[in-house]
């Protein structure tokens, strides 16, 4: 039973991280109908910039004296960096191809993905880069289950980000504008919403969330690699599709489910094939119910 | 008096086909101008060209004396030009409230926006009952009211209406046209009205343009057009 | 005019500044608590210099200043194309064939090695072309069929001692079946989803190959696979047939050449057949094709299976040549490379794909010193090609004529 609860907590943690990455996929798809292959690289870049910043803070001694401040700064700066990166990428590789057939922009995204992961490798090295491990040592025990402080921090951070996103999208004026642009781009421009700005904003937010996930993964597993974006990227996409592509709540739900399935599958069925479960879910969803759980109308091609 | 909206020789194409072959229109402040014509004559194309949604090959468009051809569409509502496009096009998964709020997107005067919201709900009480419902769940008539209300939220000086009566029951159409007349009278909102229902359009408007396959074939006062035998035969169902 | 240049220049400068902002945190913040700018600046300056040259060329081209150069070249170019056109295409193809056959005679091991690689990838590229270029389905897991073919030969040879020539059709068939299995669920899906799902399938195959220790020996791979063998008459002790293993690279080259020629001919025939017409109609507008009575499902499945078939052939050969197979050769990056050969070379254009395969194999060899930048350049090249020349290096000529183009 304790094993079950341990796995449950692991599953929720992982699910939250997948949810953060999946949100980027789903929001971008909602607004320009593109599967941004390069999205996983925002996750990886986030992991790297996070470790660079935290390493710097450690070297300066700030990490010891003001851990919370450093961590917050690392998160904010990393998210800002990846947002900055994403906005540029959109303008360079995706915007010029908006009137071209879908294949062209898909391939551009593919090329970008390869370019970015290799750029990370070239600037940061082929080997894993280690996160400072002094943070968040220890944990506490609840019955037979160990919950580390690190995990609590990650869970809390994920929840905060997800709530913030929800508030942004459903309660603020700009959030209404984002949803409007996803539903009818032309009409939203007729009500003076600049679709270019909204698209840039969508990319920025999506990348920021993925970056945060990257930092958390780096903290949790202790290191980052230049190709760490590939598998989580696909799994997060599976999560977005599972939840209904374009649907924000769906992406959160999907992420959670994929995370749970992966952890429980690894724990109870097979550890070696844990990566396969997400793919199987993806294929099954697209075959049986392509609109996903929240039933977004994917054939809704709004001009 | 200077026209508040002027189109000079607008030519647009769709691939190799020319949709508009040289359209020139003038709309003076405070009037209601109708554009009638058969399906595919280019009426909606003209409105979309004015708003910058469709690119123009040749010609100029002046709004309040300023050249607006080539401007991105989102710059127009702050200038006072607003369109209610064909087919209502309300945002289906946003609530009535959110749809109306978007009409005032470019505005920052929160108090005035609140007042306008009350005004719109006053004009369309049925929308007030449904204010938290998603736009997609409304009936056709309610959606049209919502679309017009949304346009009113931007406090337009010139309102472009594309087929407001399409697919609506006569009573609803009557109500909508009453409101169109009302806002024209009380707020001096200039209106360019595109309508397939030529009767209704010419009854409401002061002047009219007749479009046929991308060209203006006739321009006159609405009353004259209504009594013109050719027009009666072609468009007024005689 | 000047206004446009100012705009391009402004965008360029903004882009460079953006790049600087991205580079510095990666290169200039150090874990010992120091901040540096020199490494960032040097890298950035290199990039700025290179891109500025490209920008100049681009602007010169646009402004027409390069037109005199183009005009000077066009006269000999026209002469050349007239010469080429004067000789019937059969002569050129024959000459190419002769050159290909004589190639190993005049070149050393290294060149033959590269050439054999090019030939294998031509097979792969043309096979993928059936799926992507002819039928219009984006397949990102294509390399899985290559792997199926390779492992089929490996296992059949290791466990049952079957010869290469027997295994070749078996590998093709199994790959074909794999294509049907993978194709069946994916065929309902739209373009973007199809891409990710095929990617998923490709990964599943790789993961299975990597983890099924009992069957495939996992990441260690399978060793000791026998190369292709031939029975040759031997007059040693009386007249008998002796089993000769083809280990010499030269002969392997010829087998690869044979496979490539087979693939090229097959794809060409398919292209011009009724099936090819039907595939083209599906690619252009699937709904319309269905309405015209085209059985899209069977045809798409057929495209998938045929594409897989050629990958299976190539895979079996690859395995026989390497005499060793491991899951590492069948990653997503390989799929991406084959895809880019098809796309960058010119979708559905056979010469284009051949050129693409050649370019993608030979260019990295030429620029061996820049090995570390290979994938970076590859990704960049894909983006750049999409931005500036989405039709590919040698775009395919459409089979029929469009009515609008005819009415002219």
C-alpha cells in the first residue's frame, strides 16, 4: 500500500510537469494550428539556463545565504529567457510560413528542434550538467511514504503556475483575447486584437511554462542533457492530444494522466518500457477519439 | 461635406479572378448607405477590403480623410470603424459578457465601458438573461444581436453591416433594423449596409449602390432605386 | 525601395541583438560566480560576420545588382541546357549507368564506402518518397522499417543460417507487413497528427529493439552476421560449387547499385501508373479524391507498405554489409535525415531525391572538420530551405497539366 502511495505521489509530480509542457503545445496549436516540434527544446533550454543561474548563485555564495530568493530569481529569469527565445523563433521560423502549406511549417519546426538541441549541445557540452544539490535536502515521512521537500516544492510550484495560467486565460482581458484569437482569428482582428501580438504572447507563455518544468526536472533528477527535450516533448504532446488539443484544462488533465500512467506502468508493469505507455495512449486516443477527453472540435477550421 | 468613408477604384483579386473590378463608393457622415446585389457580386468582399482583411491590388480607401488601405484590421476600431461581418461570427466559446467586452477591447475607460454595457443590455434585454452563456449556444437572432451589441461597444462612428438579416425570422429582423435606425438617429452613427434583402435595405437607407459581378452598376437615392423598374425586376422580386 | 532595405536591415539588426541576448547567458555566466563577455562576443561576431555576408548576397540579389552576373551565366547555361536537351534522355541515363558501374574501378575504398552509403540512402529516400511525396503523408518513423529489414536478416541469418538472397524478399515482406500494421491505425489521422504518431511508432520499435534482450540482444546489438554469399563454381577438387562470401567493398557496392536501380525503376513505374495518379489525387485533396471514387484507405495503406518494402530491402543490405546491427542506427534523427533528403531534394522528384541523398551524405564528409556542427547546420538548413525554397532543390514536375495553367 505504501508503494502505491509513493507511486501516486510520483505520478502526480510527473503529471504536473507534463501538464506544464503540454500547455505550451496546446495553446500554440489552438492559436495557429501548428504542432511546435521545437517546444521540447524550450523545456531543455529552461533546464540549462536554470542550472547556469543556480551555478552562478552558488559560486557567488548567494545560494547559501538567500536560497528562496535565488530559486525564485532562477525560475523567473529562466522563464523570461525561454519566452524571449520562443518569441524570436516564432518570428523567424514560423511567421513567414503562415501562408504556406502545413508541411512547410512542420518541417521548419522540425529543423528548429534539431537546431536548438544542437545549439545547446555546442554551447554547453555533450555531458550532463549537474544541478547544485544542496537545496532541499531531506523530507518527511507520512506512514511508510517518504515525501522529500524538493518534491513538495515542485508540486507547489506546478500548482501555482497552473492556477496562474488559469486565471490569466479565463479571468483577464488578455486571456479573453487569447481565447478569441484561437476561435476566430479574423473576427478578433476586427475587434482590434492584434493576432501577431497574441501569437507571440502565446509562444512566450508556453515556453515559460516549459522552462519552469525544465528547471524543476533539473532540480529533481540532479542534471540536464542537451537532448532531454525529445522524449518529454512527445509525451507532453500526447498529453495535450489526450486532453483535447487546443483545450487548456484538457492539457492539464492529460498531463496528469500521462504522468500517472507512466509511473504506475513503470512500477507495476515494466520499468524498461515506460516510455512506450505514453505513445500507446497517444495512438489509442487519436484512433478512437481524436478530439480527446475534453472533446475539442479539431475539425473546426477557422479561417 | 466631406465623405467619412471613401473608396476609389478598388480592385481585388482571388487568384487570377478579379473579385472587385474598380469600386468607388462615398459614404457621408450620418447617413445610411445600402449596397445591394446578387450573391457573389462582391458586397462582402468590399467590406472585407475596407477593413484590411482582404488585400487590395489597386485603389485607395479613405476614412475620415486618412488613407487606410493596407492597414492591419486591428487598427480600425480605435479609429472609429467597425464591422459586423456576415454570419454573425460571435466567439462561440466565450460568454455573452466576454463577447461584448471584446467589442471594447481597445478602450481603457472602464467606467464608460460599464455604461455602454448597460446600454447594450438595455437594447437587447434577452442578452442580459443569457450573459453567462456561451455564444455558440445562442439562437441565430440572439447571435446577431450579440454581434451588433459587440460592435456598439466600440463606439463606432462608421458601422459596416454585412447581411444582418440573413437567416433570421421576420420579427427578429424587424427588431434589428429598428435598432439600426435607432443608433443612426440618436448617435449619428454612419452605416454602410450590405444586404441581400434589397427591399429592407432600400427602405432603411438614404442612398444605395447596386453591385453586379464586382462593379457598381448603379448609384442613387434609395427611393429612386426602389422605383426603378430594372432594379425592381432584378432585386425586388417583381 | 530604400524603405524595404531599411526594413530588412532593421530586422537583421534586431535579430542579431536577439541572438546576442540568447548567447550570453549560455556562454557568459559561470558557475564560479563570474560573468564574462569575451567568449560570447567572439562567437557572436563570427555569426554576425557570416550572416552579414549572406544578407548582402540576399539584398544584392533582390536589388538586381547581381543580374549582370546572372545574365553572363545565362548564355552558357542556355547553351548547356540546349546541348543536354538535344541528346535524348536515354543517352544520359545510359552514360550515368556506365559511370556508376565503372565507379569502383577508378576510386579507392573511402570513395566506394561513401558511394555505397549514398546508394542505400537513395533507396530509403525513394521509399519514403512514396509515402510523403506521392501520397502526401508525413512519416517521421520511417526508419523503423529499415530496422525491421535489418533485424530480420540478422536474426534469420544468425539463428537459421539463411543466405542473404533468401532473406532479402523475406525482409521486404516483413517490413511490408510492419508497414500495414503501423499504417492501419494511423491512416485515419490528419497531417500533423500522422507525423507525431508515426514518430511514436518509430520510437516504440526502437525501444522494443533496445529492450528485448532475448530476441535482439538489446543495445549490444547482434554480431557475426554473414555477408551476402554466392555459390561460385570451383574447380579445386573436381567440379563443385563453393560458397564465397562477398566481403569486398567493391562487390557490395554493386549489390547496392542493383538495389538502387531496382528502387528507382520501381518508383518511376509507380509514379507513372494509375496507382501513382491516385496517390497524387490523395495528396492534392483527399476529400475530393474520395468523392471521385478513389479508395483512399487501401491506397494509403499500399503507399505505406510499398515505402516500407524498400526500406526493408535497404535494411537487409545494410545489415549484411555492416555484419553488425544495433538499435542505435534506427533513431528518430535518421528518420529526419531521410525525410529531409526527400523534402530538400524535391518531393516526388526522383533526380531531386537522388541529389538530396548525395548532398546529405557527401557534404558532411567534405566538411569533416566541422563534424560537431553537422547537425546544427542540418537543422538550420531545413529551416532555411523552407523559408526560401520550399519546393526543394529540383522540384518535381506535375504529371498532368492544370486546367488553369492551360488556359493560360
